[in-house]
């Protein structure tokens, strides 16, 4: 099993804090640096969509949040052959900084991670690391 996130993947986010994409943009989700992050604007829900550009077998999700800006209630949706998102899993991250790992097996070409609520009063989400582990289908 390896990271499914590569240069072929397209990532879309719901928002970027103050539209400062050079400081807080989606490119920092997968740069493997603990110095950079994606920051959302205020408001819920927030989301991240990953289009793998191919069918993949997902095994594990890895997320590292900034404590205090954590998605309290999260839903992961998987893209189907019928061209729609369906519920894959729900998870409830802890309000902590260390890497959090959630296992869920699914074959899909696209996923959407929805942060329905946040530990931040204003609904902001801060993610320092996102990785999805699995293999090509």
C-alpha cells in the first residue's frame, strides 16, 4: 500500500482563508511539510474533494489538524459509477494536533471529505497533512 495522492490527482477545497492561496492553499495539504497548511474560511460545512484520475482501492485516510480548528463531525463520500457521491463513512476526529488515521476500504475514483462542524467557534478548519493510502484498482 502506498499514497494514492500524486501529480495526477486534482484537489478542490471549499474555501481558503482570506483567499490567501499562496499562504493557505490546497497545495499545502499534500506537500509533507509540518510548516504549511490549508486553512478554510469561516463557516460550515467545509470540504476537500480529491479526484484521483483513476480507480483506486482506498484503505486508510490520514489527517493532521491544528488543534482548535478540527473538523468535529466529518463525512467521507465516494464517487460511484452512477456519477454521484454516496456515503462512505463518518468519523469524529479528536481536537488534537497529532496525525489521525481512519481505516475504511472502498473502490472509487473520487472522494469528498465534508467537515460538517468544527471545534472552532467560527467554523474554520486547518489541515497540515492529508494522505490517502491504498493501491490502484
